[in-house]
C-alpha cells in the first residue's frame, strides 16, 4: 500500500512539472528517476487516480494515445 502511495505522489509531481503525459512517458520518467515500475502498474494506478478524480484522462490528437493531466 505504501509503495502505491509513493507512486501516486511521484506521478502527481511529474504531471505538475511536465504537464500532460502519456503512460509511456510517465513510466520512462519514473524509471529514469530510479523507480522500476512497469507500464501496467503505472496504468493501474492512473486508472485509480482518474476514479478518485485526482487526474484527468484525455486524447489530445488523432494518434489514439491517452494522456493524463492534473485536475
């Protein structure tokens, strides 16, 4: 449970600093920070954060990749 909380905080910090990002970039930036999370784990946490209304999911253009931004 504590590890998921830490991941949520890291994601919120990333979105605050970088702006809207896709799952691939969020995962990449987390891994560059030394946090070895998989894309699937990041997606699972992001879905939970959308349900909790902490972040918003949207499609910015025609490429079909979902992006996330702070609410």
